[in-house]
């Protein structure tokens, strides 16, 4: 099995293609908004920008954790990055 540090950018894109829809569904559920509204909350966020950067390791967190981080960002304007990220 590969060490996560060995993944290439195109492989991260594949991970995000699987993870982002799950995160959007969780945002939709937790904030009681439709899927399109959840997309509009996620894509311009600092959280999403962090997800796109392999070095942050945010992409390995669960969709529930990522949704909670987005809710924190929307409430406070910042994210408390988990130690495991």
C-alpha cells in the first residue's frame, strides 16, 4: 500500500471526485439546505481550498468532520484544523 505522501496530484483529484459529493450531501443534511445550496457553500470556502492542497491532508478526513469544519468556518470565519490533518 502506498504512503499517502507518495500520491500524485492527479490521484488526489480522484480522491476529491469521490469525497466532495459525500461532503456536499453531509452539508445539505446538517444545514438543511438543498444540494445546490450546499455546493454554493463549499466551493468558495477556505475548507475547499484546503482540500485541494495535498499538503494539508484534509482529504483524508470524514465527510462528517469536513462538514463540521465548514460549519465552523461559516460561523466564525476560520477553521480549526484537526491535529490529524
